[in-house]
C-alpha cells in the first residue's frame, strides 16, 4: 500500500462476506476502515438465525476453498486455527432418484468413480477422465477468470493470459455444460448429477458454457467442508478479526447515498442523515441496487446492469422432530425431468416436480438441533423475482416438496414429513431481495448462461467515478462465498496499485 495509507480512510457499504474480507485487507494495509450495514448482524446472506431450539444458517451451506478464509488470518499475522476451524466431508453429497437409484458421492475421485460404476453400470474410467478434464480447465483458466480483474490492461498483457487464450478451443467455452456432460459421461443420471453443478452459481446447465464443468473439481480436489459452528462461523470469525484490527462497524445503519464530488467518491450518507467522508468507498451492496439507490445521479453501465440474473430459491427452514440416518450434510432428491425444470425457470415459473436439496448441518454441528432431531434447510431453485405471486407459489411448492420427500425418504415410515415439522420459516425470492438487498432475490448476482459472462460482469471498480470500488456476488468474479472472497482480494490489490 502507499506510504501515506496510514492516514487514509476507507468506507465499506455492506458487511457481507466480501465486505468483511475487504475490511480485514484494508485494515492490515493501514487504512482506517468503517463498515456500514443495514442489518443488525454482519454476514448478509452468510448469516444465521434460530427457530425455537434449532439454529439455521440463512443462506450458503456448501463451503469450498477454506484457504481463502484462512489467508485473511495469516495476512493479519494470526493463526487461523486459533479462531476458525472446519472439517472436510468424506461424502460430498447423497443423491436420490424417484426410481429408487441412490448414490453417495465421496470426495475422493477413485471412490466416486467406483460408486458411479456400481450405481449406473458405467466404465469408472469415464469419471476419472472427466475429473481430469475438470482439473485441466481449472488449472488453465481458473486463475485468470477468477483471481484477476478482467477489466485492467495489465491482466491481458500477461504471459499467463496468452497461454489461456491458446487453450480456449479445449475449454468447451462454446458448448453447453449439458452437451459436454452428454459427450463425456453419457449415462442420463450421471449427466444430471454433473449438470447440477451449474446451480452452484445460479446458472442453467443447458445454456451455461462447458467451461463450468470445472466446478466439481472444487469439491473433489480441494474438498467440501463444514465449519465447526456451521457456515456462520465464516462471517463471525472474519468479523471478529476485523474488529481486532480496529475496523469500526456501524450495524443497523442503512446507507442512502455514496457522496460524490465531481468524478470522485468522497464518502457516504446514511438514511438518518449521518455523513462520513473517506478517501475511498468500497461497495459490497448488490451493484444494480447500488446504482439505483446510492448513485442515482451517476451514469449507469446499462448493458452490464441489464444482464440475466442468476436463479433465486424458495427455502423451507424446518425443525424436524426425528432423525434420518440415511441423510448426510448435503442431499439431493432429483426430479425426473431436469430440462423441463430449467425451461420453466427461464419462463419465470416452477416445476411441479422440483429437484429438492436438503442440508442438515446438525449431522455434524450437534448443537444445531436438540438430540434426536434435525435442522433441515430445504431449498428448491426458483427464478429471480419478476413479480410472481410468491405466496401462492410457495404454498403449492411446500406441498410438492413434502410429497416428494414422503415418496423418496419416508416410503417405509407411517407418517408424512409434514407431521414431523415442529418449527418452520419459508422464504422466497422477494423475501431474499428485502432481507439481503439482492436485486430480484438472485442468489449469485448475474447468471453464467453466456460464454462471455465472465467478461460481462461489472468490474471491481467504477470506470467513471474515481475511488469507488465494487465487490461481492453481483460483480466480478461472481457469486458464491469463495468468489466473493476473491473479489475482496482483487479489490485489495487494485487499491494497492491505485492509491
Ligand atoms: C439461499 C442461499 C444459498 C446459497 N448457497 C451457497 C452455497 O451453498 N455456497 C456458496 O458459496 N454460496 C452460496 N450462496 C451465495 C452466497 O451466499 C453469496 O454469494 C455471498 O454470501 C454474497 O456475499 P456478498 O459479500 O456479496 O454480500 P451479501 O451477503 O449479499 O451482503 C450484502 C450486504 O450489504 C448490505 N446492504 C445492502 N444494502 C445496503 C445499504 N443500503 N446500506 C447498508 N448495507 C446494505 C446487506 O444488508 C448485506 O449484509 C447462497 C446464497 C443464498 C441466498
């Protein structure tokens, strides 16, 4: 950082995980940092709440690339293990189909190949080769697309980028993920299983580029994890680290305006009229709403902001008064017609046979539910909010989800899962927009349904307003906790170069 950064002040709008990580990075670099969030607790989508005796993580349930959290502690001269701990999941996901087929997907690739061969009668080598291709895609393009600003000349002038460009024909950029999976895996259930990874960034496997078939590499090479106290441990530990570094938090403080002087960001004004000036402003709020609400007079990058949103979700948080030995931490009950599900979502609708995701953190975090009971986070992918009648859709979906769980998981039990729900909260896309400030309730900002999505996301800085930076799931490199952490790293590096 610059020599005079000791005296410089940064304001961060939003205490989502990217805002928290940036607060740590800037504090370590010597900035005086203020963070404002409209909510009473930090974390944004990565927060938590309780229903009766059950604890729930609000949003993310799958944790990959824990090293991006660890590096924040190391940067601050602390041992991450003194503050933040997690365990690796030996089985990354348990899968069920309506015809009785099941599969446990171990993290270890050779075991995954064995289980797929046994469940689907396919040649195990297909899975080994497919995962080797995923590794190649990540190694040859991941660092460029994810770890650097794609909007700075020096990124494009590097040798690393030149090498990636030469490899583009092998990256399946212009085939859909689904087409790549059909070509490389063949068996329809195996194709569906790997198509599912498009939902990790809220995309449609029938449209998203085949380059994204690298996503399983994150789980099966780097691993899937669960923090010791559940996902909220990530936000909590980074928030506490930031506080130890002297970052000042102003929670329950909604920012109403990013103040400008000519072509420079000069600070913020809160909804109660409090003004705070700064040398630079970092915006962790959804970029669409930031232009709309906080920068109403600034010229908007219209094309960038108009891009298709990622999917949203309907979530049922259920306290279940029973335990299900067959469930693990992550579980998927697949629909019979995956393509129809995505076609309907593109049209703004929901399938009446949805794929159902069930996350049970209490499998490992025993305090999350009373003994003999489980905290179920049940999620169905849904289109971003376009004014649908969500109350009706949520009620219909609740019954369809219950029916599906009864057919698949309770076929040998006398009761319905509905009889086991003792606590309940239901959220849909319009609720997510209100609670997390995410435009149209999108979980991951813009979708990756276009081969050029990586280049079309909003940059990590404003091209028109100096000293204004953007990070988090709605800008480059995209949504999901690991990418949000990378966005904070990119912004830290940009500030280091520019200030
Ligand atoms: C249901 C769900 C499931 C998900 N599952 C996963 C998963 O399994 N794995 C994964 O990696 N990712 C998952 N994600 C995505 C992940 O949660 C997000 O990409 C990530 O948490 C976004 O972080 P962020 O830093 O962009 O900020 P956000 O979490 O979006 O936080 C933005 C913050 O800005 C604040 N804010 C907004 N407007 C204002 C204002 N005017 N003034 C002050 N503060 C303001 C908000 O209150 C909020 O705290 C999921 C998301 C959801 C919702």
